[in-house]
């Protein structure tokens, strides 16, 4: 059974790599995500201790919908508190298209609904989706964002101060950042006061693990066409967490690889906690190379001459890599 599962995961990763950026994002984003959401900063309380006791469980459902006049790649997003599925707090139509000026990126154009309750659970109601017309939706061009593709991950967000929000009673603009991967879904929403650009609230959400129990790492990958260390050039940055997080990437010579990071989930003795980094070539079960370091160093690297992987923990309050 495990062999069949490994074969399926390999095939799924290969299939994703063969898709166009838009089709790959549509496939990667679709599904149900259960997230732990926490307020990191609020105007009333300043910086909030980590983790906050008032954690919320959020479910996000994303599914393709058939609305031909919006294009062939349209997603419906519905977000609600886990115990209140009949009253979504956010409903969006996401129109996907190639991002101008990027070799690998997707532009996401947002639409809201003029009467949201009418369109609840739209992903399960194809007949209702077919009845949708222009007057039923509202363009949110100021909140459009771009997601850049890195291996099998997409990351990006809004830019500038054009995503306006008046729901708090005070004019604000929003900065929304998102990362979508095979086993990692992360978002950050920051609200700034429009009058003086002061941060009013910052909310962060993680999928699959608690941010206070497993750190998020950024792994910088460099590759050498000549096979020599002096020829190494940056290839891609990938984010993964220290509890079995994994991500795929390809090198310019056509080979596909996977990196896996283990930390607190690895069965070391308590006094010998370590970070373990594995590199696998797609289609092979055995690891091509491994590296480890002490857990408290918050970084681990692997150097093969022709390929280098350097992973560093991201501080949750600053997004800066540990040095």
C-alpha cells in the first residue's frame, strides 16, 4: 500500500510540473484547507503574545466553477469559521490568468458578490453558477494579486495601498500575502490605517500545523550547470515546515527533486533534537543526500558541489531568516 501511495505522489508531482502555471495553480489551490488563525498585532493591544489564546479555526474551500464568460480558469473561494459553514465570512470568485512580466506567475483577479447569501456553497450548485450575470458580481481590482511559481509552490500577494477596506469603521487598506503548496497553506492579512499607514491589525493563518509547535523554514536552492561549486547560481526558494514538510523543484537539465525537512517530529532523544534535511530525486525511493544540524541552530544546509540547499528558520514576527 505504501509503495502504491509513493507511486501516486510521484505521478501527481510530475503531472503538476507538466501543467501551465494557471492550470497548476488551479489544481494546487482547489480543495479544503483547515487553518489555525491567530491575531499577531491589534491596534487595541499592540503586539500579541505568541500564541494567542483566542485562536480561531478557519476552513477555506476552493473549487473550480463553470462561468464561461469569465474565462476557462475560475475558482470559487468560501471561507468560514469551522463551526459556522452556513455563514461564510468571505466569498470570492477568482479569475486566473498569466501574469504579465513574469516567466512563471499567475494574476488573480478578485470579484465579490452583490448579494453574498444567495451564492453560498456555489461550488456545489452548478445550475446556480450558470445563472450568474455581470450585475451579480463586483470587481475588486484594487485587491488583485500575483502569485509567482516556485517549483510546486505559489507565493505572492497584493501590492501597494489600493486594496481598501472600511469594515472597521475607519478607512484602511489591506496587505494580503499567500503561499500555496502541496502540504503547506499560509496567509497573512495586515490592515493599515489609510490616513497615516499605521498597522492596525495583523492576522496569520497556517495549515496542518500549529505555528508555535513547528517552525516555518525557507530553503534557498542553488544549482551549477558546470557541476562545480564555483558555478552555483540561485535557482529557487521554497518554504516548508520542520515536521515532515516537503517541496518539489526541477533543475534546468530536466531532473526533478524533492526536499524534506524533519525536526520535532523526528524520533530523536529529547537531549539530541536535530534538524534533518533529505534530498530525493523523483522516481527514486532512497534519499540522494541527507544533512543534519542541532535544532537550536535553526538552520541546516546540504552541499553536493553541483547543488546546494540552505534552509533557515523564519521568525514568526519578522519573516527574516535566521542567520
